[in-house]
C-alpha cells in the first residue's frame, strides 16, 4: 500500500514505514513541529480559561497513538 506524504506529497510505502504516513523522519518532525506551533497560537485571555481543557486535549492526542 502506497500513501502520499502529507508534508511533501511523495509516495511512500505504508507498511514497514516507521515514519508513516510521512516519507521520512524529516517530514514527520516538520509536520509535528507545525502542529505544535498551531497549538500555541491561542489568544492570551482564552489560554488562561482554557488551560485545563488544552492539556486534556494534548493527553487525548497522545493516548490515541
Ligand atoms: Zn515527505
């Protein structure tokens, strides 16, 4: 089964690929970094009231892996 890397659209094998669905460690790291950066873009006044739910969301994401 071939999948397209979400980062660079290069076709890579899904099976046996430790970086799936990415083509490489570089693409995976770059995408996760971008994702983490998005998470930090919370307005300051909202961040305080949403702090608990924010961390709960992070924990849920990790447990799904
Ligand atoms: Zn890639």
